[in-house]
C-alpha cells in the first residue's frame, strides 16, 4: 500500500495547502473610508446586502425594510413606496455584499456613503470590508429598522466616527488584528456572538493614537468605543473574510471558503468549486436565549454574513473559548465545550495560532470539509444574533447550518473528480 | 433535635454575618495621592513592607534590599551602608503595611512620597491603599531591586502617573471596581496572577475621562495603562482589603480576614481572634513556571500581601476562571478547575456576585474557615508571582498556604468558646 503511486495533487494536499494559505494571512485594519471610495466596483446606485444575490422582489420582511431604508437614506426616495419604485425601475439596484468583497452583519445593508472598515493582508494586498457597528440602539438598519433615529445615527457614523477612526488608525500605522483575535480567544470571546475582550483590547491598543488626535475626535472615539461590546465583530468579520479568501483557488480542495444567508436561503462557496454559491434552506436553532417578552415565533431571518467567522475557526466552532455565552445563547460549560469538540470531526485542521485555554490550548477547529460533513451528517455550528419580526434584535442563539448545500457540494466535487480522472 | 435551644450567636451565624458584610462592600477607586497625604498614621520616617511587622534586622534578602532602596529613595541615606545605619539608629523605622490599611505587592515597600491608590467603600467610608504597578521593567523596588532605573521610574510614578491618574479618576467621579472584577472573572482573570481583562476594562472605563484631561496627562496615562497587563492587580488588592475588612469584628467567626507574608513567615488574621497575626512557615509551591534560565533553587520569598485576593474569593481559589494561567503558573484546564472545586470544601460560602463561567456561573469559593481547614487538612491555594535571589521576577506559580497558622487559630477559637461557655 505504501508503494501506491499518488496523483500529483490529492484532495488532502489541496486542503492542506488551502489551510496553510489561510494561516499565513495577517489581517490588518488599514483605514476607514466611505464604501464608494474604498470598495472596487461600488456605485452610488448600488446597495449591498447579506447573502447570495437575489432579485429585489425576493427580499422580504426586515431585509426588505433594510433595503428600503437604505434607498431613502441615500436619497433615491423620500418614503417606502418611492423606494420600492426606485428598485423596481432600476434607479437603484441590489447585490450580495460578497460580490464586492464586503461582508454584511445581519441584513448587512451597505451603501455608497457608509464608512467601511478596510482590512488588508499586507503579504498579498487582499482586502475585505465591513460597515461600522451601529451601537446598542434599537434603531439599527442592519436589524431592519429605519427611523429618524437610525438616520441620525448613520449620519453620525459617516460624519464623525468614521473619519475620526480613520485618522486614529492612520496615526497608529494600522492595527494588526490577528494578535487581538488570538488574545481575545483566551478572554471569553469566540469573535462572533461575543467580542467583549476584542473590543476592549482594540480600544486599548488604539489608546495612544486616540489621545494624540484632536479633542473632538478623541471624545467621539472614547464615547463610541467605550459604549458597547460589539464594535470588534465587524473587524472580526472583515478579518475572517480576508483569511477565508486565502483558501480560494485551490482546485480539488473540499474546504468551505464562505458561508452567508439572506432572508430566503443559506449559501456556501467551496474552494474546489470556484465562486458560485451552493444554496439550501435557512439554518435551524439548537439553542436560543430571547430577550424578555419574545418567543421563538418572533424570530425572523433577515440575512447574515457574520458566519464567515465560523469559516476561519471562530464563532460557533470556538464556543469552548467563550463560556460566558451560555448566558446569552443557552447551554452550559459542558455543552459548549462538547460543541467545539464535535466540530473537529468536520474540520480539516486545527488553527496553529488561535487556541482555546479550556481545551489546554488546542487550536480551534478550522476548515469545514464538505466530504467530512457528508460522511458524518454533522453540520457546522453557527453563533448568531437573532432579529425579530418587525425589526430589532431579540436575542442570540446557537444554530446549525443546513446540511443540504454541503451534501450537494460533496456530490459536485466527486463528480468533478470522476470527470477529470475519466 | 429541632427543639434544641440555640445560643444567640452560633459560629455559623457569625460566619454568615461576616460574609454578608463582605458581599455588601462596593469598592471604589476615589483617588490617587502620596501615602503621606492619604494614609492615616503615615509618617515621613516610616517605611511599610509586606507581612506581619518584624524588627528591621529580621528582614533579609530582597525584602531587606527593598527597604534599603526605599530609605535611599526617601533621602535617609545615599548608599546601602548609610541606609542600614539609618534603620539601626531609628532615624527611619519599618512596619507591616496592614498596620495602616495598606496592602503591599511582593516586598510591598511603601514610602511617604509614593502615590497610593485610594479605594473606599462608600457605604461605610472604609478605605484601603496600594502603591502603583511599577511596569514591566526588571528594576522594580517591590521585587527587591533598587537602581538608577528604579529611582527614575518611581519619580515618574510620583510626579506624572499618580497626579494624572488622580485627575482622571476625579473627573470620572471615581471608578466602581466590583463591576470590573465581576466581569474580568468571565474574561480569563482571577485578579491575582492574571489581571489582563480587568486592566483593559478599567482603561476603557476611564477612556472618556482620559481624553478630557490635558494632553500631557492623556499621553502619560495612555502609555502607562496600555503598556502592561498588571496595573489592575494593585486595585484588586486594595479592593480585596476593603472587602476582607468587612468581615472584622464578628466575634465567634472562624473566617480568615487577612493573609500576608514577609521573607520570614506567613501570617493570618481571623475574625473571631481580633487583629493579631497568627504565624507559620512560608508557603510551598505545588506548580511553578519559571522564566527560561531559572530553576527552583533561584526562588526567594520577599514578602507578599496580594494573597488578600484569595481571602475574598479571587486568585488561587478562582483558578477555574483563569484557564490561561496554565501557561504561566502550570497545570492544565482540568487541574485548575479541580483546584477551585477543592476550595469549596474549606470556604464558608460562595460569592453571589463573583461567578465562574466554566463552573456554570457558580460563585467563587469565599471565606476560608479555619475549622474546615483543620478538619480537612486542605490549605488554601495561592496564585503568586515569584521573585528570584538577587531581585526581579523569575516566574509565577501556584502555592499552598502553610497549614500551621490555620490549625493554631482553630485551636485558639475552640479554647475561647470553651472559656465563654464555662
């Protein structure tokens, strides 16, 4: 058996190479700029949103509300009816965030004027982008709510927070994100549903730069960065997108390079299958913790691309690092540890830099292998924020990705391999 | 049995009341001031140091070196020989830190001009004090090293950091410490050997105030607070001292109200035995991690009062909250969790506010009961920094307190009870 000739590139080799490329990425925040300036291909009349692209009429509920609000915010209409007409007439168009290297949180609505975090891998120049956290307010466009308060807050992010953060980041010479992510994993974060440590570590890292900026900027950033615990999620997402993109282009690899969902469907991309989305039904919850007064019938899927964190060994696969989440997503310490342990069965590797103290510093499971998922029937865990019917966040939970797209991708890969070998 | 008359105050009642009083303390940083101004009873010619007071000649090694350096720093001499003469002639005197409500880190050398953190319980006005973290430098007086670099650093703390921090704290209206401690316990800290989360949380809490101070102060604080992870230990110690003092005055209580050691001996105080120290031999290490190049023969005890954190349910008894410490103190996740679980056997209660995610948010074990320790033969765990022969930190480790003083205290309490009942 040991003398059997091997084909030049096996699936295992391709997966290993893809993971090595992911591990080599050193994501760095290099600036904050309006999407129109930062994102190649962005247009004034384009609105991005979470999930594989759909035609406008397919967007319903909170995700549709978010798109309509965005069209009003960008001046294409003054009310909902006008905004719907603008989409129908093609005066404004919609596309999935990841068509342009953006990742969207929840509905993920991203317009030309919105400031985006620009994250770059200095080794390759590869970039990814994500909008800024809207704060602890109930009036958040990414949770499907567009009110006067939403607009005022978006203006504040565009006119004050974005420029101030950009100046501080430049004065600091950029901010390396992997050391913060690495450290936060030892401090109760899994960098998806929990970003408390990463947000505070980022703030402290930037503190000398903040104190050197002008007084107005310093005050703005002090209030914004000390006002909540979720700021870093957007950085974790953009960093994860750059890392995940490192796995692209490895023909024959069965590793998942992206995951995302809209209000209608959940999609994955796989290294060996190029950039096409393979879609299936929405995720299902295994455990939820809803805010008082809400029930599971209030849950609405409005899209989400923060599941890019799971693709690179964070979030739902790293729950053993974030035991405090038992209070906001359900479960206890033992179940959270067991979830991470299960994920090793469907992942091709363990992250050499991102490690979990509760598992004696074992690396996080990383690299969803569609063949392993097909063989075991085990779907990836996803830690996700939960939106409610009518808008706003109503809780958090632990979901499972649907098995279907992984099974289909495994079949397609097998088919491709047979064709090549025929 | 249920009809048996009870004496008005049982030991159990006294212990419960003592713990309730500890739980009610809300430690708050209210300012930073030179010890001579802040600490009642402080004198220009007094130098405080860790552990039950000893006559000057009894201090040896690094603790003696620290005292001599302090005497030179305060101008009582210009060299070691002169400093020794100053102590011998009584021109300068030495006393245990806790005689004045101060707690000392390692050698704990505290002089009149040094700035101290002033921590107060607003309900009672009770206060405790601790000097400022000297930074990551090798030249630290509290590790027995006095060089030009030590002096320059102490000057900087006295002239710049202390006053800047005092202004920021006042501008902020004081800083409540219990919420930070509570949160840090969910982020990998046990608040003795690990204070990374608490230091960053404190920094972020103070950020708005820092940006409002003048530019010089802001820069000084930004550099000082973002330059290391141990700043908060001194706050945790002063907060623990105020909390632990809440247990004093409960006659009949068998709970430990303080622990401290010098280079010569380890002492405890017990609620039912007043303010006298009951002493025994120095702690022994169960697990150590030394910096490269050092062996266990290099370890030197130079004193330490940071074990006040263990008295209030932090540090060695809360290792299950600080799994990252396995890298700096030894052990693995399972042994660290087992250590906390064992401590419940010798503690009278569980802290209602300070809870551990890895134990499904069970409260930390709190209130060492000398009778339980005597009955089980289990001594308290202590997470301590390790000093080396010749000065400087050489590592960290997990130690056990000596059993002797707890056994003796249990005997004395039993004797007292018999006398009262006779």
